[in-house]
């Protein structure tokens, strides 16, 4: 696509459309309701991008319905995701590229979800630090937040910051684009922004900026918080303050058309060696980590109890299920080095995230991987068949001979058991 543009009602640079396509390609993703994959879109790339630019520039671009896909949630039940077509993902990315720099600049520093240069690990790190300084935490989650966002309130916030008419036009169209189920039924949408849409996360952050972040700064400036999309924790000095704030937040969310999740919201006491009060709730889970009293060692090698995050039970369970799905027993035609090459990227990803805090929680899981390798060895080598102890010793010997072969051997030195 060249940069020569004919006179159009709206000025959109062709280069921006090209950059948007590059981002969509890098993010991959499934096909939408037209079943067109990125590879198929690329078969007529110039024509497809020109057609999209032409329609967006003239104001005639109409987003197609969003494919509704239900995926299982770790806590049970399903989450409805919306999958736009490849063309629509490019169109949404065009808008995101333009609005993100200005909107991101106004967001609260403790909003961590879906933002450049901010991450879930940063949110966990600051929460850990604040749990040492504040005795109490209000943990809350918003029920079906993406599905419940009030369009009128959202567009009021959008118009306060975005002046380009064509962007306002397309955001309104995306908000009301219907879902299409697997059976082909079209469901109109009067609330929410589809989880899975490219512009949805930044719109969610803008909505929550006014619904929660700004409100907290005005009303409870001495209670720091960390928010990741619809999941947040707030730190308080006393139980009384925490319980009052819990009620206030619930009321504020209701004013904005949102519902605090009753089972995932609670007041928690950050119990440790210096905090001796009794309270029924002394743990909470945030972004895949369970914060609770854990054994720790001081600089003087003294054991004490600290309030620390470690990989949560659900995350460890999902990782074990993934290892089972590898079906190592059926891969006896390959070598141990082949297995390492195949699975190290996954193991490294787990360690990079969950190993960042209290990595003792990961060591038992790494032993689970080593036990799976021992079962693989028993199946592969006749001399080890039916010999559990010898297969365990064999894995230990391999680890001693090649301590950097598997990523978890490299970083944790775990021992099979």
C-alpha cells in the first residue's frame, strides 16, 4: 500500500492500516464468522487492506457480527469470548494505534491490565510490598465486567478524550455489533464490549478509570490499590476501614452498572509473625498468585512467617494437566534432548511468571515433570521397565550429567521424587 490518498471525509494514513495489519499478524488469532484465516487474508493482501482503508476513510465501514466462542473458566462455568474477523481486527487496531498514546497517558499508575510497559507481574510485586506495610486488604472481582459495561457512560468518557468523529463513529458501531453463535443465531448487544475485541481492553480501562480509579483517588487517597482490568486489591490500615471500603466500592460499582462478584470479593487480614490477630480470611488470590502466610528466612537465617504470593492451586493444577496432555509415554521414539527442546519454551514461560515470587511453590510442580520423565524412561528403556526406583535414579543421573538440559533443572535444580 502506498501513502497517496484521495480526498476522503476522514483522514486515515495508509501506513497506519499497514502497521495495524502487522500487529494483527503478529498476534495470530482465530478466524471470525467468515472463517477467513490470516493466511487467507494475505492471499489478496493489498486489495484487502486498500478496501478496508477506503471504507474506513469514507465512513462506510460496518463491522460484521462477532463470533461468540465459549471457553471453560478455571473456576468452573464458561466465559463468552468475541472473535472479530481478521479485517475487523485490523480496523480495530487502526483505532487502538491512534487512541492508545493519549488515553494511556491519563490512566492511573496502578492500573496494570492491557497497557504498554505494564504487566501482571508488576501488579503482584507492588501488592506484595504493600501487604507488608498495610495489615488489611479488600480483594474484589467484577462479575462479567466486559459484558456489563454501560454504553452511555462509556461513550461519555470516550467523547471527553477523543474528538475525531470517525473514531467515535466506529467505536459506537463496534459496541453494538451483534454476537453470532455457533448455530448462526445473532444476539443484539445493548451493554458490554466483547472480550476478545482489540479495542475492548482499552475501553474497559477507560470505563474503570472513571468508575473506580479516579473515584478511589478522590475518596480514599490513603488506600493504595492495584487493578488489572476487572480484578483489584485495595490496602487498608484497619479492619473497620476495610469493611467500610468494601461496602463503598460495591455501592460505587452498582452506580456504574457493575456487580461485585460475591464469591471472589472479601476482606483479608495479612497475617504474619508480627500480626497476631485472628481472622477467618488470611489469604487471597490475585493474578494467579495466592497471597498467604508462608515460611521465610531472614538475612540472619532466622525462620519467620511472612505474607507472600506463590503460584495458586488452580495455576499449578492447570500446569499439571498440560504436562499430562503432553503424553510423554507415547513419545518413546524421541530422545530426552528432543523432549527438552520441545517443552523447554513452555516450562520457561511458567517459570518466568510463576517463579518470580516464592519459587518454592513451583519446585513440587517441577518434581511432577521429573516423575513424568521417569515414566517416559520406563516405557522407552527395557532395562527400566517396571522399575520405579531405577527410573527415578536414571532421571537424577541425566540431571547431574546435563544440568542445563531442561529449563527447570537449570533454574531450580529440582530433584525427582
